[in-house]
């Protein structure tokens, strides 16, 4: 049997000349989530991202055997 978890992360655009500011901010946070779930025995099985207005939503799907 498997246990599943979904982690949602939201990043908002801001006025800046750095067009990659969301990638820079999200990379560190996403890596921390990957490490956190891996410590608990989960593995990343899928990802998704979407934008809506001034926000970018990242979805991380994890599973582990129980």
C-alpha cells in the first residue's frame, strides 16, 4: 500500500529587472521540501506548475510505501 502527499508552493511576481527571480527563490525552497520528504521516506513521483495572475504555483507529488 502507498501513502501520498501533495505539497503546494506559491511564488508571486514582483517588480524587478531580474526576470528569473521566481526561479532563484523557488529552487532553494523546493530543494528543502525534497530533502524534508526524503527524510520521511517519500519519493517525488510527479510535479506540475501553473500561473494565475501574479502568482506561480508549484505542485510536488510524493509517495511512500507503508
